[in-house]
C-alpha cells in the first residue's frame, strides 16, 4: 500500500450521491449542490452538511423545509454550475434550465429533470459540524427516465458515475426493512 496524505482521506469516503437541495424563502426558490449526504435511518431520516456560507441555508433554517433532488450523470454541468454560483444574484432555475415543479408537502420545488425528489422537514441542526437532519415527508421518482446513473463527487473536482447494478437482495433479505 502507498501512504495517502491524511488531508486527502476524505476523498475515500466522499463519493456519496451528489444532490441538489431546493429551498423557498417565501419570495423565490433556490438550489444548492450538496455532496455530503447520509442516510441516518429507514424512517426516512437523512443528513446533509451545509451552513451559513450557502445562500439557501438561511431559507432552510427559516422555513424548516427543503427538497433533496437526485440528479443523474447527464446533469453534471448543471450540478457543477449550481454549486459554483450564488442564489443571492442568480436565478439558478433559469440559468441552468431546470424546471421547478410544485411539491405536495413543502414550499420548496421539486426539480423535473432529476431522477428523484424527496420533500423534507428540517428536524435538527448540529451547528458545530454544520449537519442538517432531515425527515422525508414525500418522495417522487421519474420511472420513465432512461438515464439513472447518479453522480458521486470525489472531492477534488472529479466525479464518478454509478455503474452496473449488482443484485444481492435475496442474500440480504433479513437485513432489509419491510417493503424495500
């Protein structure tokens, strides 16, 4: 094995799915790109890392809601673009040709072009580590979408895309929650 500089260790675990988080501050919707996500449990509860450096964070803290939109590899340029500009001076839906759709439980919009969208309520915030805990309240998937490969940020400006799906459901049946 070759020694890896400790300051690059995060690139080994970073590659969770890149998501787009939508918010609505009461005046206009916004989108931010998040690459640090985690499933907390099957209820469903999720965690994302964000904080005051993101324009959308204030809206999320104020409204206590957002949408997690799951983009696919064909949206890579939009995902990077959304993450490299600010909603303070940019309408990201317009600039990146993304279509906001009304959600059923929250004011933040779904993103039509994404594979899936999860409407969420903010249930906790760990300020020390900038971790927002989200409770899913509704979920949507575009079953007609041909491109289904999700993006994974390595953390150094490069990305990975999902590959072939490997099925081990039968072997793991005893560990899967009912209905999954």
